[in-house]
C-alpha cells in the first residue's frame, strides 16, 4: 500500500485516531491531546487533514499533540468536535 493509498483509506485513519487518544484537555486557546506512545504524529496528521476552521495548527511529539486555537471562546467547541470524531471513529473489536 502506497503512502497516498494509506491516507485515502478513511477507515484506517479513523481507527488510528480513535484508538490512539488517551485524553483530550484544553486551557485558554491550547488543546493538549495525550496519546499512546509513538502515536502523536499520526493523530496530529489527522487533525491537520480535518482542516478545522478554528485551528491555527498543531505540534506533535511522541505522545502529546498541542493544538492552538484562534479564539479561546471556541475551545470547548473544538474539543467537542475532536471527541465526536473520536467516538464516531471507534471500530468494534471482534
């Protein structure tokens, strides 16, 4: 599978996002997303691909993603959007 095919496969992207996030919290205009070790860059990539209007950008380390929001009054809306996407992306385990 090529890199382009991987990124086009929405099911894989959603599963990675959903199963990698441990916690999403925010303060002022910054959202901190705690992930499993090694997954932050993948989660950051998904957030970038979501093209959230309120998001200025994100920086990913090994297990943390920092997301900067334009307006701190929109913080809870963005956190809710991320949580909804995470919940909607859950794949049942068989």
